[in-house]
C-alpha cells in the first residue's frame, strides 16, 4: 500500500481486481496457443479459410474506416465551418445514427433492398452506422482550433482547399485517427450486422465454430488472429497519431469565420439529406413499415418483458462499471506512478478485444474453474465490465483531471477524512465525467448482442437478443417492435452525449 500512500486501501484492491479481470481475454488467448501447440496452431492459422476471412475482414475494416473518415470529416466541416442552412438542426440529426445499432441498420436495409450483401453491403452498413464516431471528435477539434492559423494561410495566398489540406487537416489528425480507430474496432467486433448480411468475417466464423463445437481449437485460433488484428490496428493508430499538433499558448477565443457556400448550399444540403436519409431514414422507415403491417398484435408481453430486462441490465452495468472504474481513474489521476499507470493501461486492453473473444474467455473460465457462475448474471456483468470499462475510464479520468485538487487538499487540511473528502468534494466535482461514463456504458450495454447471447442466463430475453433471433428467421414483422424500442431507449442517451460534447467545447 506504500505505493499509493494516502489512497483508500479499498480503491487499491478494487483497481487491482479490475485490472486482473481485464487480463482474462489475454490469458485465454495465451492459453489457447499453448494448448494447441506450435504445430497445430500453425496448421489451423495458415489455412485457406483463415486467409479468406482475413481478406474479407481486412478489406471491410480498411474501407469502412476510410469511408467513415471522409464522410465524418466532410459532415463535421459543413456544420462547423460553413454557412450551410440549418447547421444546428443537422448536428443532432447526423449524430442520431449512433442510437440505431448496426444490426438494426442492416435489418432496415436488407428488408428494403433484399439483394444488398457482400463487401459493398457490409461497408455501406458500417459506414452509415459508425461515421458519427468520426464526426463527433472532428467537430470538437474544428471548434477548438485557433482561427489565426487559417487566416495567416489565406493571407499568404493559399486557397480554401490548400488551407484545409495544409493547415486545418493536420490539426484534426488526433481526432480523425482516434475516431477512425473506434470505427475499425467496432467493425472487427461486429457480429449481428454481418450475420444479417450473410457476409463472413472472423466474428461470424468464430460464432459458428462455437455453436457447432464448444471450446473448438479451430475457433480459438480464429480468435487469436482476430485479437492480433485489433492490436495491430491500435498500434498503427498510436504510431500515426504521434507528433506535435498543438500550438503554443491558448490562442484566440474568436469564433471561426464560416465559409460562404453560395450556390454550393444546394449540393451541400442535398448531401446531408442523403446521409441522414440513408443512415437514419432507411432503418427507421423500415421499422415503421413493419410495425404498421404487424398492427397491435406485435406488441406482446414478451416485448415489454424484454424491454424491462434490457433497461435493468443496462442500468446495472452502468452503475457497476462506473463504480469499479472510479477507483482506477482516481489512482491514475491523484496517485500517478508506475504501478497505477500499468494498472490503467492494462484496463484498456479489453477495449481492443472483441466481445466475442471476451465471451469465449469467460465461458472457458467459468466452465472449467468457476462452474457455479456459468451462464449467470454474475458472469454477464463481468463481461460488461471487461468490455465497457475503457469507455468509463476515459470519461471519469477527464472529469477528475478537470476538477481542482486544491479543494480536496483544503478539505483534508480542515480535518476531514479521506472518505468524507471523497464523498463531499471529489465525487461532486467529478460528477459530469461520472454521468458521461454511466451514459456511455448504458448505451453500449443496452445494445450489446454477442456477449449477452453467449453468457446470459437461460431464458434471459433482451431487446437485442430477441430482435436478432426474430430477424435471423426472417420474421421482420415480429422483430420490428424490438428494433423500435432499442432506438427509443438509445435516443435520449445519444442526445445527452451530444449536449455534453458541446458543453465541453464551451458552446
């Protein structure tokens, strides 16, 4: 405990426990390789099927990241830097697709365009579902850049295009690469959308192996390759994202001068309409269409039971994960050192591991070593913590960093104990970050599919699992209300995140 002098001992214990939990997927991968042995592992990895999956998954990931980068940046620039009509209207409309899970977007497009499949269809769905992950950070970066840089470039004779390419774009690099990384990781981890489209990736192949043969060595080797792909993606983003992009000083607080589009407003608005229509209009209109066809008969008691289970699980995951993330974030900010830094970074490892692999790891662990909690809520909540902890850590860490440590020191100087100071000073100061963390976890848990399918107790029905089951059997009418409630639950959460993003930018 001397390494964390002044820190509550219970925080140290909880942070260590969370870090160990985050290592479970890594331990599973290492164990799979050791059990298979070098010869068998090489034979299972170096085979034509793996090459086919690697080509499918690799091309899809690269194309989706590139498409989201271009589309997200273009939309962010239009609403933040131009005179496009209705910019404040388009901002929430362009973020709203985050409230529609990718597997619901694929359901909407498949039911409208039955022939959509293959690499093109998968890339289209991933782009429409995840381009807001690039738009949000890039829009924030555009609001935060110093207008003087671009004004100087224009005064030196650079036109708008060259100014954007040589001055603005380099400043957007961290936000652009960070958002693209999220898109890539989501694409590598996605399962339900590709299953609906009939497009084979590592996740669909691993799940098929899991269904046909439990603890399949071949499936475990596919999981190894998938995790390596994720880690390569993270390493590439880290390497490309390095380098100075910040200015010296705080810069000017002046707002940016918006670019007048003139008659280009027509194609700009048309493009925004097309994006919102494709990303939001198609899935929502498809859901509404099938709801109308189904009438009152589709609103069954099973539907409402599933909705209650979804909200309860998501709320529990939000509270549980946020509570466990707080000690790790607190130690990383208030008691920074090698041990706390390592513990924090270990906790981020799960962020690069797909939920399918986390599910396989926890199934293996519980079946062989902790059988009483196999397929129980305990295992399911552990999966949520492992998967969603990075989202909570980032937000809580940001909230703690922005809160003044002097107030905590003053409280201790007045004779208050550590726990009283935490309860009265630290937690209230960090409450905005805690709220964002809980919101992010709630949204992810409410729409989580793969881990819930694999680890949920027998008989557990959530909106995601019921929707996946019904849409997989081509019962679009019965699946529609589950999709509708998923969107309804996610919408207010998404708008809350948009408001927090604007507030953080001082807008």
